[in-house]
C-alpha cells in the first residue's frame, strides 16, 4: 500500500509538500476550493520545483469551477516541473460550488468533462461550448514545450455515490473516495467500480488505484479517543464530513442521508445551523467556514466518539496497523491522510515514524 497526504494549500507554506517527501510519503494531494485556500496549481508548482520524488496533484480538483481546457493546461504546466510524477484527482466540486451557493456539476456533465480532460492530455481535439457557441480546441505550440504531455498524467475519479463509482471503473486511471477502509465497505465500493468497468467492456488496469481519504491518529498509552490532543488532530476532518452530510440532507431532509454515527446529534446540529447569524440565503458560507481546515468552537460538541470512529483511523499503533492491513487486503491501494491545518505536520510525522515502520 502507498501512503499520501491531503494538504490545504497555503502558498507561503509550500514547504509542507517537501516535508511530506522527506517523511517518505508517496503522494501529496492539494485541496482545490477557490474561496477557502490558496490556488492549488500555484502551490503545486512551487512544490514541484522543490521536490524530487513525491507524486503531486490536486485532490480533489473541482470540475465545476474550471473548463476542461483550463484544468488540462494547469496540470500539464505542473507536469512540466514534475514530469512523470504528476497526477490529478477530479470531482464534481462539492465545497467549491457550495460556497458560491451553487450545486456540484451534474454527473452526466462530469463524465463528459473527464473524457474531455483525457483527450486534451492525450493531445487530441475536444469540443468546447461557451455561451451557447461550440468550437474545437487542442494544445498549440507543443514544440515550444510550455507544458508536458509526454509523461502520462493519471486521472483519478473522485467518487462516493454508486454512479460515480461505476464511472471511475469505466473511465478512470484510479478512484478516490472518502473514509472507506472497513473491509465490508471496501468490497462494496470495489464491486461498484468493477461493475462499471465490466459494463464499459473494460478490464481494470493493473495500475488502477483505490485511494481512500482518511485521517489517522495514534493514541498515547491510556489516552481517551476524545482527548484534547486527539481532537486537535482530527477536528476539522470530522467537521468536513458533517458539512458534507448536511448538504446531502438538505436535498430532501431525509434521515437516510445522514450517516448513522451522526444521527444522535443531527437534530441539535440542524438547530445550530438554523441559529446562525448569516441570512438563510447565504448560510452555506457559515456552514463551510473552516471546512477541512479548522473547526469553529461551537461545533466541537459534535465530535462524539461515534463520529470520530466513523471517520478516522484511531487507536494504538497495533490497532491502526491491523486496520490498514485489513483495508489493503480488501483492495485499498493508497491511504491519503487529511488532518487539520494546525496539526497536519504532527499527524504526518507521527504516522510516518510510528505506524509505517510496523507495516
């Protein structure tokens, strides 16, 4: 199994990517949400110019905020600095669209977006429609080497729902999902991916990657799962999962959309959102404040033991090793650790120094 990190890009702290490389991580993914963090491609360019081995890419690039030619141009520019170790995970744009009061890209449009991105990075023509007018485009000035298309840039499909998971199997070089590590969940997810490949008349390539974004925290002897230290190393990751669940719940306010570990506090969480000072038509801005970066103090009451265990690999070194081995045996090929901005280096270091040697 490979191990990566998911980083909230802060352009004047690009050194964290170099630190990940020094710790031995194979991949460093940069989050992409235009109103939350620094630009992921600008930060990745700095990381690419200052690293030598680690794979780099957006994780997850938001399809809804950039046309496919723009995304292709951006990642191919990064590849010019890190040829042969550049990748890209692409999703419909959950948070990046929500923070503008918009919905993520529809699945049908997303599938076309991925196919256009694949064609562009292969140097082929694609149709582009802007303002109702359709034209064709491809990369020009190839001989001047402004970008790198000579080294394959794997396109990983970010997928959580059944249709997206099947599509990842039909078209992707890999898939990326959230907090899928328990063997039963892994098998269920892989079955959907493989069924998508079969329906497309495709056999999954041997190099197909199954990446699960998760967090991992090693407990100290006698430490509680809800200790201040553990919460500091996991809080915004759990908060991000709650925000995601809330947006899904808003679609039809169906409890079935709420993960079981969140249901005991769901009524209280919804009341908390309803009490926010932001006007109702802009409340999404306050809901996502700190998303996957830091957690507002008022939301710490929702960090229950059940919520922590459902979203985070936590335990002694031996317990974490057992969980990772079980996930690998079930089919996960990469764990990508995402943690709060303030404690990211500590989570990365602790995992690299205490857990990996036991694997």
